[in-house]
């Protein structure tokens, strides 16, 4: 009897081990796809033939938001560009106009606050006009290095006039057509508001005569005093605070689920595109059992004509 029990428990242990140690297997993925022949145009139904019967099939069209190459979080570096047009109407004192930036200006509109802040002079990065009857472009300048990501940022146009006896007559300067944009590596551009009527504040020295510095829809105009020419004057036009960003985080793109368990095998799929271009399509087919996964990725190129 004892010998029988020993044999029984040995057999039972082997059976239990065999049952408990059995590995969960996942079938290899049997899946393929091809694009039905033809020339496709915007709005056409682009048709795919599918074969095999995986548990799950996900589709990526290659469009923004549904791109297999962007299935992880992307952080794209940005550039911040500034440009404007300028005109000097008459020859006069040199170096009167300056383009300045600050990351620590308090925003208080008085000369003391402006002079307390740290300003970086970036005038040399631009091409200012000589004496001319028409405006000329300053150049599209990358000012990213002056910016702290998502931190307060100010731009100022400063006009300085020295006493007539020291430096002679002043020059009349005009500035307009500002463009201030964030540009990412995809060449997507986001304008930042520098509206001449709502985004700038004028701060003038107390000895400035009325209407010698102005700002409006036609642009900025800087001139020195007419009568009080014995003293130096200064005028600042300063932007409202902006928060430009030198990098942008993009959430992962998502797939379209076109087949899940227990749906029957799928043999066709169709989609359409609303813009011409070349799109990289991806089908991701998976078999899943427990925590085990096997997958096959099939990629195709779709060309859409206007």
C-alpha cells in the first residue's frame, strides 16, 4: 500500500508540474497587405487588400495625428524669428535706433524700470535702412538664443537723440511690418502678436516734445525735438510680454483599430486623403495571448495627386 501511494503521488506531481509549467504559446502572425492599383487623387477611396486573420489590426494613414513614425512623444526644437521694415527719411545722428530684448524687464512702463532691466542689443543682426523714400526689409533674424523657454520676453525699439551742439541734427526713423514667429523643425509657423496698436507701449523722457514719437497702423515714427534741441532725449517703444517657446512636446500619434478579437477576418480596408502628397502607410497586425504578443508591420507608400 505504501509503495502504491508513493507511485500515485509521484505521478500526480509530474502531472501537476506538466500542467503548471506549460508555456503559453502565441501563434505567428499570418498577415499581408497590398494596395489596389490605380492613380489616387484627393478625395478618392484608397483601397487595400488584406490577407490572414490576426487577432488585432491597427492602421496608420501617414496623416498628422495618425503617423506610425510619431507613435512616441516627440519634442521638436523651435526657432523664434523676428523681422520688420525700416526707413530713414533724412540723414542725421548715427546709431540712433536700437533693437533690444529682455527676459527680466518688470513690465512697468517708466524709464527707471526700463533702465533697471537687462537689455541685449541685437541691432547688428538686422539691416537697417539708409536714407530712402521707401521702406526696406530688415532681414528675418533668428533670436532664439535670447529667449528662455516659456519665460517672459520683451522686445524694445529705442530711439536716442544727442544734443544738437554735440552731434548735429537727428534722423527721422520709421519702422513697420513686424513679423514675430515660432518655427518648428516641421516648418510649422506660429505667429506671436505684435500688433502695432495693441502690443506696444511708449515710454519717453520727460523733456520730449508732444507728437515727436508716435505709433499707429502705419508704423512707428521717431523724431527728435523741434525747439528743445540742447538736451538729449530718449524714446522706448516696448512690447507687451510674450512667452515664446524654444521647444514643443507633441503627444504620440494614435492608430485606427480596424480589427479586434473576436471579429472575423478582414479582407478589405479603404480610406481617403484631403491633401495631395506622399504618405507612408502602416498596418500593424498582432496576435496576443496573456502577456505574450507577436506582431507584423506592413508598410506601403501612397501617392495622392491634386
